[in-house]
C-alpha cells in the first residue's frame, strides 16, 4: 500500500470545496505525507469555536412544474396555498447591488401553466411553508439554543441571504427565517437575487452557452439508454401515456414527489414503481451532468462553489474587516444545485434531494492553536468526505476537518474550479462570480430547469 494514499475520513481542509474536485478523476490523491496515527494528537472539540455557517437549501414542497398527460389528473386546489400564521414575516427583495428586484422569467413561465384545481405550476404550498419553518426551527436549535452563536432575533449584521429569483424560493426563505428567528427582527430582512442571465445558484443551461452546448440533447438521449428506456416504457404504458408524449423520469418524479408529500391520490402505477422512478430520475440527471465531464461540472456548479469557498477564505483571513463577513450565509437553491454540489464533495447518496433539504458547512477555529476546521452536514447529519479522502495533520473530533491544506486564493485549482478557466460563451472567459454578468442572449429550452 502506498503511504501517500488517502483513506476514508470525516476530516477535510477548509479548501475542500475546491480540492475535492479531484474526486472526479482521482479516487486517491496525495496532498501531503501523512504521519502515523500515533503521532497525531486529537483535537479537543471543546476548544473549537464556531465562526461561520453556510446553508444551501432546496425550497419547500410545491405543485408540479409540468402536469402528466392523463385524463384523470390530481386536483391542485388553492386551499393548499394557505399561509400558516407562524411563517408570516416581512422581507425585501433586491438585486445583488441592493437595487430593484430583477424580473423573474421563470415565474412568468410557471403562471402560463394552470393545473387541474386552479393552482399554477411550481407554487409553494402550505406543506412546503411548514417544511421550511421546521428547517428554520432546527437551525435555531443548533445555532441559537444549543450554541449561542446567533442572536435570538434577526440581525442583518449577522446574516446574509441570497436566493434564486423564483417566488417559491423567496417564500421558502421567509418561512425558514420565521422559524429560525421566531418572527423577531432587529432590522430589515433583505433577500438578494440576481438576473436570470447571470444566476449561478443553479446550473445555468439557459444562458451559459458553453454549458448548454455540452449538454445539448443529453436529456433526450438519457431516455434512450438501456435500462432507462425499458423502464420508462413500462411506466408510461401502465399509466396510459403515449410513447410519443415528452414524459421522462424527471417529469414522473416531479409529479410523484409533489403528490406524495401532499398526500394526494396518486396513480397506482406511480406508487408501484416509486423506488424505480426515483432511481431512474437520478440516472437521468447523472447522464445529463456526466460527472466524468469535469469541465461541464465546473460550469454547472463551479461559480457557486467559488462563492462558498470565498466566504470561507474571507473568514480565515485576518485582514478581512468584520463588516465584510457574516456569521450565517443562507442560499435558497434547487435540487439541480445540490446534486452537482454533493457529487463534487463526494457525498452524493444517489437519492434525489427532497424538498427542504439542506447542505450545511460549518467553520470552526481552535481557541489555542488558531487552526481552522470545517464540518459538513447533509440532511441534518454529519457527512464523511467521499472519494477515499484522508488528510495529514492534526486530528479532531469525528466529522471535523483541519484546514492545513488551505492554499493561496489564486491557486490553479481554485482558479480552475471557480469557472474562470472556462467561459460560458464564445470568447467569454470571465468568472461569473467576479463579473456578475454573462453578456449572452437567452437560449430557450434548457436541459433542466430549476426544480
């Protein structure tokens, strides 16, 4: 056995959000000569102080985006949209610079689809609002009650909030904040959003020309793959859906998950093949992403990954003024955001990210040595780093990650993964995050829209 090979461990460096991209092509990577376990002194968890938390979450339960072409459709009645009183909270939506809220092309598109019963496609429901409120309460228990990290009332100096400019995500964020701060605030709640043309909180197939070109036709091709094709035919025949109808496993899962979480009467075929539908939807999404396509994955999630790591880098930099950092960063995203993030981190469990799921990154500092440590959570549980990683350096409590591999801000790997090595249009080489604009015209008919 080569001594430099990494083994599975729940520790990783602060730079893990970029370093772990090596998992895509290198299952075992040598970053440092590890010493024996006997010469590494475990770190006392009581000496670790929480410094920053970043939470990436999917919105709560909603109505389907596209109804199934069946005569006997589920009814989506407006009563499902009732707002629970405990979730009510005022907020302001601005662009990233603090100006007026950008136009939302997705919301305009959703309102063009009226479901049986009267609801529009993609609307956050009472169930979804309650899910997000519960997530906020869990965060409150973790960071207000169990650890006095955040103020019990919302403080804009402690919290930064960013969401995709889609109404269900804005409303999901409202409900999360209501649960986290019990509707108490010491200043205005501002949710930052971006133009659809430069959004990085989901793979921007619609405006990122190079990403769109790389993935063009993959969604249709996925349904023709051996295994997926036969299973899709079986489900569609059982539901009486014509083979010519453009229904794939992503559409089937979208309807099935929405119906199940709202306890609505569902097609017996959907119930019978529920497990298979989810697995084939994951297979379809993985075929679209093609995780071995490193450049495509960089364009899909690299710019957002760069934001997350930049927050960590600023926090550990002693030259950063306190006014330039926050204790808590909240990002309201989508399932198509979380999947490539989880793949990149090596913690994807091959299950579709459910409504109101969260990926949390905690940053700690050792009170004595001043070393930095990171801990990852997914679905509320500590996640060991995937891809067979183990790093040399100080050992800590299970689930924590030493930061000794943190490299310079402009290291080649950070530069590559951040998206600056691969532009999203002909001749465009600027980083999405730094430029804030793609400078491209929209391309209709994206491979996968935000779910």
